[in-house]
C-alpha cells in the first residue's frame, strides 16, 4: 500500500471513487487483502505502459509480470516476460521496466523530471552488454534498451521510463527452491555450479555485492546455475585469487561462523583469531 500511495498518488482513483471513500475497506481475510492490493499493484503499470514497445523498428510485446511493482529510493521497477513480435520470434525474454517516481517526503530524491537511465540501470546495461560481447555463460545478455519520457498518465509526468530487454535464464531461484532444506549433496552440487559462473563474472572485472539466494537460479534438468541482477557490483580481482569460502558465505550458500566480537560483525575491526582462508 505504501508503494502504491507514494509512487502512484493519483492511481487509486477507483478506490477513492467509492460511495463513501472515507470508510475503511473491509477484506474477508488477510489473504484477500494481500491479493487485492497485489492486483492493484500489478494493474497500475498498465495505465501508462505500452503493451508493444518499439526499439528502432523491432517490436516486443509485454507479457506477464513476474514481480510486483517495487519502489527503490527514486524509481520503481517491475519485471515482465516479453517476446519479439516484429519480426516474429517465439523466444521468451525478460523486460525490466524502471520509472522515475515522485520524491519521498523529507528525502533527497530528485524533485525534477530526469531523462534517465538511473545509475543502477546504467551499471546493469554495461554488465549485460559485456556479457553479450564476451558470450559469457550463466548470466543474462543485453538484447535492447531505451529510455523515453512518461506521459501524463505516468507516476511522474516527463520523468523517464527505462526499458531493458535481456535473455531469460532458465530455472528457479534458490530461495524459492528452499536451498537450506536440500540434502547436503544437493547443496554442494549447487555451490560448485555457482562458483563456476561467479568466476566467469569475476573474469569480466565484476564482483556483485547484491548477494542473495534470490539472485541465483538453478535449472534442475541441465544442472546448471545462473546469476541475475547486475545493478550493483564493484571491480573484481583476478578470479584465481577468489576466496571461495568467503564468496559462498557472502551469497548465503555457506553459513558464516559467529564473530568473536560485535565490532568484527560491523566491520570495525578484524577477527585476528579467525582462520584466514586465501
């Protein structure tokens, strides 16, 4: 609800148009409440996003949403599946849409419309383009991108709308697959496959720091791993110097040992009694 009211202050007209809009909305259950608000969140983009998106004569059709509409500090995002319709191609791709939204109260969010894209989008475009040029396996490749201005129906008229189309990676994320409920052998199999892909990413000079099980996909039929979401990364050292245990801990694939002191956990000092693995 906060996402809707802050990102789309004028998009709840149907709710406000009730005979008595000041009265509370009563749901029969918590699940019905969630389903209703989620349906509104999913429907909101349809009020200002085109169903067909043109990239210099090549057209793509926006299909089903695969995430809710989510807000970051100064923009909102949603992922869809999509496909090329002119020329026609049945391959299913991923469409990431990011839009500038009104600033949050008492924040330093931009208060004027921007041409876009945002810094995180620019970083991801650079990564996906590199993966495409180097034909890197286990990561998305950039297909197309463009920015345009929002129309009057958008959440921030004249602000940007960013469309990024990328290859779709097979599999489900390890969070959804309940990684920590798997057998030891299954977890180890996924760790080995993950490290193979991560080293390829490092070889391109990138070390992601949005490390989470939701960004690791596992495809059971092929027993292959993929990494997604490259909006946040630092420069990576040579992968030959990778501390594999440390990386597995960062991504939630291996439990970290408890710190010897709270200052160690906060990164204020080094745990000199811990075994260093290099």
